[in-house]
């Protein structure tokens, strides 16, 4: 932070400081006042279709500067955003290189529609991923959270809006060159906690069914109890990650420019998996005369993902007493385990890396996002017209090939290949009329908009078997026999949608004390049926800056006190394209001796399908005290979402089982607290800055279709959150002598004792005995959401050194770890395949948590073993620790270098207060969607779980930031 000191009598200099210095530079009237006073300069935030002084904002807007994001070196800026803002939950969905993350702003609203926020890049709705944008390109990210802030984007902003503003050159700036880079190694955070050879051999020997004398499974031909193979060590290897970004920016008296090129490469700990991205950006603004201004922005990137189909799932289940090598030391291709029942192709790093042309799995994506604008100052003072044109294109081509016998126990297993491609075409045209004037104590900003937008998407996929040669891979599927080429109708997709919009917004401020923002927007969507295409939604927010009242003049301890209140409505066009017209599917059938294809209706038309609506209330207070050494905000919100789309049952006489209708309701409400403090502030000595945010979100379903209270198939229950679970409640293990065992859990004591005991919720007879056995009616509803969560950051600086850390925390909620439940087949406790290392029941260990091996099974798993997957989701994590050094400017002056910063960063270094981490040693954050990375699917795709995905990493990075 730069500081300038002025004497009170130097009015000219003081006027210069107040009016001309850019935001973020503090000024003071007396030299002894060394406290940063950012609020005294008009700090500007982006609010959509314009900017506003932070002091005058009446909606809920959170801002994260680009420099703050770059404190966390990462491939994806969403990783840098984690824990930074209250009310914004950013969750990991995959641990693979280049993976995207899930963002939820103030909870989940829709049951079946899209819950992702709208991303706006340099003023244009963004159809790509935040992973397409390099963190070096970003000037700031502004997050609009309540309806009074998001209503200006209409139906697209129903789930919140993320405004990304990229760097541009400055008017009159000399050419400036920047180079930002980091390189480092990724190491294993922790292995999956599987049994070693001796423990597994002991488990297998003990897994004896009741009434038998021999174990369920014996050793196979490739197993021996003297062997102890660590399959994960044969699979994982430390991997490199590197990033390079160069940029040139500058300007003249009439314009500015910014050009940059970036490169990122990340390999995975598991073999043949990587992500690589090249990106080019350019921004130019040019003033033409005194009336016209033109410019454009382009962000273009190309990425390559390799080996996404590879994961450690199979490796985790390998028997640790199986030998991966033949007697002569050569690696085995296939092994036989569990008494010969299981024949397995062996995945190791060497076996995968030696495949060469016999295996490929890659996705290549190219995207170009472009924004052109023209602006004209009209004859009326303060009135401007602006035309925005957005032209975007994104294409992705995927291909996979497995050669003869690859991943197959049969060495002659047929080769197979598949190829897919998809394209997204997007354009938007916006006409903006802006009026901005100040009349004495009155300040007015008015915006009118008319826009048109269109999205077109195409996708296709085809597959083939018996590809004649490895070198064909997936490039020429037509070389396969025609009978082995498959083109499924459901894999060929095309849709096009359009949106017309009109909007008006007025922001009024009186004497910098009283503020009002009123918005009215109308959207017309092609997704909906005639009569339901258009909807108009209003929003209103008020602000009162108490600090500027006369009665506050003598209260020096309070520097800012502002109250805000807002109300508004938004909507979500969650209807899939063409849903109002119904849906038909095709199916092959035999007509006599000839094959034919038929068409049948799979979804009835509904011309009454409409928008999903949300009404939001927001109340907040912003404050700054002790010369702004402590600043922050407190907000409370409530969002009621209704007319949600879900399936409504139809009578059998209709010929349909159900129809999609607007019938359900949800609610989200919560509290958000953000605090930022300057504990010590000595530019020439020690500085300590800290920030923390804390938030709650209580999500629940208010109603479902036809008045039903529960939809078990979708795990939706009225009065509970959208991501609820429905399962039995674990209360311990059956022990010898437990009352009513023969009634509650029928079976012989030899089979039941040591098995999982779950909660009985039924009635009792007069003599105190249960009226029935435990059954499906005893299942419970579990709300999975944490009670509260948040993030924190601290920065210590001493002269040229600085130490910073960023962290996150959450308390309560349920974490699903499928490796301990029944879905991943890694905790079967039968001795068939390797097992998670758990403390199980034996006659000498009756107080164990996990059941007796080999007894009271339900299929391949212990009965009720799905209950073992639920853990307390609490944790506190340090996401990054960074030590940096800013090279002395006097030393750099002779080198013609403006600044040079060298830093060392550790990511994911410490986990505290996590029951799951304490129990398993693993990272307590989810790594998979609920329907993936498991042997069987037992959870909804919307739920995030820990599955057999790539292991989490701890990264050690070194980088530098250079400017000259």
C-alpha cells in the first residue's frame, strides 16, 4: 500500500489526492496517521452493467482482488476462491488434473435444474469454465449474492452471479512487461488406508461363516501369506506441476492494451494422466475523438486432458498377498486370487506406461471467448450509449482406444474405440443506455438494456470394436467391421435456445447518506411454451450510511456504519430445451424376420411448463471502526424458491407414469459474517493483517408434487435438505446377551453376534418386547449439511519478507466415504479382495466399531454396512502457506526492474479437528460425485462423496513475479 502525507494547509495537494489518485492508494492529512483508509478513496466494485462506489452499494456483493487470488497458485481460480467469501461454498468434485469445482452461492435451490451461478467475463455471459481463465489475467472477481444484486441478469442470475474482470492497460502507461511463474512437485497427501499382507491374511482366515470351519475364500494361485505387496506404491509417483504467464500492457493518451500468453501443465500421481493448457488473451481500448470509444477482449485457450479414464479403484482392491511378479522377475499380466474366483488384469505404473499405442484416452478442447464494444457519448450530458457483442465458440473432441487384450483377462479380448465431439456456439447482443449525473447532493445512475442471446449445442459419439490395428486408435472407426460399429441415437444431441431481455435500473444517492437501487427486468425464453415464455421480475434495495449523519461527527471510533435491506425476485429457466413438446425415444425390434426401429413416447408434452421462481430478502450492515483497522459486514438472507420442476405422478389411464411440472418448493436462509483486521501496521517494520468469514445455510424442501412428504427414489423429503440421506442409524454391534436379538434381528446368535445393530423405531408389546423385526420402516432421514462453515486468511510482513496463509473450516454435517460403506466393495470383511484397514469384532475384541468378518451378510457386504460410510464432516484446513520475499527496489533499479517477488508455497499442508482425517489419515474433502468412482451406485449424482478417485496431494511450489 502506497502512502502520501499532506499538510492540512496544502489544499491543492489534498484535492489531488482525493480526486485523482486511484482506488487502493491511501492518503492522510497528518504524517502520524499511518492507518490505511481505503474507504476515503472511492473504491469501486463491479455490480453488472456498470460500477458503483463500494460505500454506496445496497445489494450483497463480495469482492476478491486478483492479487489475493494469486496468493494460492493453482490451475483453477475456483481453488483460489475457496474460503474467501461468506456464503460461497466451493467444493471439490474430482482430484484429477484440470478438474472443475462445484460452486453454490447461498445454497441449492432447484431440485432438477441447474444450480450453478452465472459467470460473466468482462461484461459478457460466459459459456466456458472458470478453469479456462488464468489467474494472472484477473483484476478482480465480484460475487453478486442476493436478488437485489442479481436481478439485473434476470433468469440467468437466479443462482448468483460471478463477475470476472480481467486486466487491462492504463491510459498513458508506458509499456510494462510481467512474468509470473511457479513450478513444483505434487506428493501424496495420504494413501487409501488399505490392509497390508499380514492383516489381510488374518482377516481372510477369520472370515468363517457360522456353522462352517473353513474361511469363505482361500488363497488363489498367485497368493501366498508370506507376500506383502503395496499395490499403491507400485501405482503412485510424485508428479510435476508448472505454470508460466507473460504479459505486456501499456497505453497512450487515447487508449490502452494488454496482451498475454500463459501455459500450464499438471501431471497426476497416477500413471499416464495429465492436464495441459495454452491460453492467449488480448484487450484493447481506444478513444476516437471526444465522443467515441471502441474496444475488444479475447480469451482463447487450448487444453489437452490425458488418461482421465484411469483411477486407482481396481488397485485398491488387489490382494496384498498376491505377487505381481513371475518367478523370473518379469511382471505378471493377470493374477488369480480368492481361490481362483477372481481373475484380474494387473494395473501398475509399469504396465500402463508400457502400453504405448495400445491405450489412449484423451480430450482436446479449444475455446475462444470474444467481446467487442462501441461506446458513444450523446449530446445530453451524462448520457452514453454502448453496444456489446459477445461471440463465443467452444469445441471438445474426445477419443479412447484399448488394444487387444488390454485391461482384459483374455489376451485375445477384442480391441475397442470410441470418439465423441461437441460444439457450443454462443452469441449475445446488448444495447445499453446509461445516464450518470450528480446534481448537488443528488446522484443518479440509470441504465436501460435490450439484449438478445442464443446458444447452440451439438454433440455426437460413436464406438467400434475389433479395430484392425493399434495405429488406427480412434481416428478411423470406419476401418472396423460394419457390424461392430455402434451409433446410438441417444448419443447424438442437438439443441438451440434463445433469450430476449429488457431491463431498467436506477441507482439514487442523496447526500451520500440515503441510497436506493430499483431494478426491473423482463426475460423471454424459447425453452418455454407460448403463454409462459415471458416473465418480469422486480428488485429493490435501500441503504442508509449512518456515518455521514451529523450526529456521528463526534463519534471518531466509528468510521463506517451502513445499513442495507433488499428484496427481489429472480427465476431459473431450468426447463430442458424442447421439454414442453414432450419427448420420443427410438428402440430396435423384430418385425417378422427383419429388424426395424420404432418410436415411442417417453415423456408427455406439457405446454404449461414455466419458470422456477425465487424471492429473496436480504438485510445487512457494513462497518469500520478504530480508524478502519477492523472492517466487516453481517448479513441475513432468506430465499423462497417455488414452482420447481419435478416429476408429478399421473393415473395409469393416461398412458404415462409421470409428467414434469412446476410443483415443488425449497427454502434457503442463513447468516453471513465477514471480518478484516489490521492488527499491526508498520510499513517499515512488522505488519499483521487477518480476515475471517463465517456463514450458515439452512436448506430445506417445503413441498413436493401432489402433496407427498417424501420421494425416496430421489432422496427428497419435505422439511429436510436437498442432499439428505435415507438409511438405517448405526448404534453399535450386537453382543452376546443383548435383549430381543432374536426378534429384532432374526438369525442364530452365531451369525448375528458381532454384526451391525441399527436403531429400531417400531412399537413394543405390553410385555416390553418389540412388535416386529427391524426393517425398511426403521430407516432415518439424515441431513448432510454442515451447521456452519467459513474461511480465514492471515498475512505477516517484516520489511521485505511476508508470510501468508489461507484456510477453511466447517462444523457438523455428514461426510460420505464410500470406501467404508457398501458401495466401493472395499469393506466387505469377507477376505475376497483387499479391505480397508479397520478394527473389526472378534471374540477378544468385542468393543470394535466394525462388524465380525464373514457373518450376517447381505449379498457381498455385511448387512447394514452402508451405515459405515457416514462420518462427521467437520474439519479445519490450512489450504496454503506462502513465504515470499520482495527484492529491494534499490537493488532492482540498476537492472531496470520495477519489482521482483520470489515465493515458496505449500498447499494442503495441515488438517485439524477432522474426525475423518483422524480415523483414516485421508483428506476430509469429497473427491467424487455420488454416482461415480464406486463399484455400485448408491448415491445421487448431486451428492459429493469420497470415492476411489485420485488420491489428494500436498504440493510444494516455488515461483516468482517479475515486472519491468
